[in-house]
C-alpha cells in the first residue's frame, strides 16, 4: 500500500504504540491500515455415499476439482458464506452440519473453514465459477486433480472419519509445500 484509503495521503510503515508489528500509517491523517487474513468458507456437500465436487472455471487451478468454497463477504456469517458459495458454484442447497475443519495458512494469509453439509435434494449444476459439478464416491475422487491442499485434507479427513463412524473437528496449520505448490 502506498496511499491512504481515507484521505489519499502517503503511507509509511512503523509500529504503532501498544502494537507489536509494522503497520501502514498515513502521514496526513494518522489512520492505521490493518491488513488481516482472508476468510474462506465452504462445505463438503453429501448426497448418500457421494460428495459433490466442482471443476474450477477460474484461476487459480483452472480445471481442477474443489469443494464449493470462497471468500466471505462483509456482513455475512461463516455459515451464510458457506451456503452462498455452495449455491454460487454448484447451484446446490445444503443444510450445514457442525464446522468440520479449520485450516490456517499464514504464508498466504488465509483461513479456510469447511462445514459438513447434506444436500437438500439431488439437484445441482455448474455455477459461473465451475466448468462442471459431479457427485463422487470415495473411490472415484480424482485425487491427483484436487485443486488445493485444504480441499485434499478436508476430503481425506471426511472419508477417514466416515469409515470410523464419527466425525471430529479438525484444526491444522498448513505451511507451503514445495512438492505440491497448490496454494490453499
């Protein structure tokens, strides 16, 4: 950032009194510009023994499979964002179960939250950000074509927990993986 979004004045970096890290501060009006992680909300939509995946129509990872998920909007809850993303990407209506996974990716300043979800009906179609949408049984999942590490882990945990007969909340920190270079 170079200019203040409040007054247009030039920004400099310094540590404000009582803080512990560099912040962008306006030299003209004194506004402190905090930069915080982005929240990504999504779900694992289930119909019977199958999970709904979307093939991405946008970058990053165009053409790869993902769970319906995306950035939260201002003024919405985590659950509202997850339901909205399911509708936008797969035109699927879901009933959310408890929050299932929470992944922190500090190297790209993102936090991913996935809910378990039940599809209300076996009705779905590709939204604007999806090339296609399909239900997969575990053995049909295209593991080498999964878009992001967060999606890969959420799906692995889901199928593992389903085999065990009980779902537990998972929280992990994910760092950069030079072997995968898949981003989130």
